[in-house]
C-alpha cells in the first residue's frame, strides 16, 4: 500500500463529533469526488467515485448520519491494468437530496451549481480544518518522506483550488498552484509546512512517522558529515606525514640527522618509526611529552633545514607543513 493511501486510511477513520464539521468535510468530499446527474422531470442524482475503501465507507456513513441519504455501493474489481479497485457510491433521486446539496454548498439558494467554497462552510476554524481534511481525502497526494517532501491536492476546478490556497493562508500555510493538463494542482514542498498541514487535519500518526524519518535523516547527515570530516583529517595527516618523512630522509642523506639539534632529531626519528601517527600522537611518544603546537614548531624547523639542504626540490604534496590535523 502506498504511503498516501496509508495517510488517507488514518484520516478516514476519524469522524468529527460536531455536525457542522462533518458537513464541511462531506462538502469537500462531494466537491472533489462527486458528479451530479440531471434526469427527467427535474430529478437529481449524485455519484462519488474513489479508489479507497476506507474513504468510501466514511462517505456513506456521513451521508446517512448527516442527511439520512441512502446510497448504493458498486465495486469495480481489480483488473490487469488497474492496480486497485474502484468504488462508486450512487445516491439516487431522493426528496432530501437537493436540500442536502444546498446545505453542503454544492448548490446555491437558487439551486444553481456553485464553483468554489461557500464562506458559510468554513466560517469556523474547526469547519475549515474539516474541509481541508475532506479536500485531502478527495484529491490529495503525499509522497513518502524517505523519497521527497511533496504534498498536493488536485481538482479540475481552478476556482476551488484558488479558494483552498486562500483557506490555507488563514492558517499561515502559504501554498502554490499550477495547471497540469486538465487539472489545477495545489502543492506544498517545505517539510515544516507539510507537517503543519498534517497536524491541522488530524493525521497525527503520520505526523509522528514524518518526524521519525526527519530525525533519522538528520542523524545520517550528521554521521556522514563527521565521517567526511574524519576522512579529510586522515588524508591531511597522511599527506603531511609523507612530506615530513621525505624531508627527514633528505636531511639524513645530505647533512645527517646527528647534525641537527637533539629535540629536532628526536621528533624526526619518532616520525620515521611512526609514519601514520598524528602530530598529537608524536608529541605523546617523545621522552618529554610535547604539545601539538610544540611538535608542529619542530617540524617547521625540520622543513626549513630540508629546504636549506636542497629540500625545495622535494615532491610538493600540496599540504603546508603546519596544517596537519592531530
């Protein structure tokens, strides 16, 4: 099951205890998934099409509980080219259906079809969040947090998407939209905005899952940063040690290590015996322990002696003598 379907399954289980909120959510579901059909003698029927069994059950429950509307459920079984079943909810012509559509904001007071969100549907904040929940259930998509941060709600109605953008702005969630083929798409890409939206519509289990993924990503990024830093330090240490050994051998061939001061000779011999040791480790190996700064100073003096002995012709590793990390 896709991540988006899991989120919708969680949201579909929630039924608000307030009738105004149930009506707002049902209004969004009808707006995004419904189709009106006109018959003879002014009869009206309504159908809702979706691919999620949990959402279908919720729609039927809301229709029955809010307006006492009876419905039929038809299931189109999975086929070779279809990954999942389709669920078609049919509400045949009933005396209370036109009034129900009016209260849902689908038909105005003259029983003409409306295009966007009626203000009375979202006047209260609780109803506004319920409408957003219904909009996501009806036309939403959420990518898996392991792959990308992307949430969208799509509809053929440009007016409806524009109203949704304004509605999200009420909750300090600026959203963007664009046209793709025959659909207008609202989208959020920022992780914090997506988390705020999920909290707003009540997807708390999904929200926790997102937070877990974000924490794991942050830990992995920090580990990678530290590993890269350690790798770079090791590389600098190896290159610096290689240069120091070449300079020490050059001094030994041209001048002799016994000709340089005892402190420098001790550091040079310790380096030859321990080619992979860091500056700090070299300092601890001396008869009289020395700090990194003191050992670095001695290596700079060794470098200058090597230059005076013709060491300037040594292979240049590109790492200055005093930049080796301990």
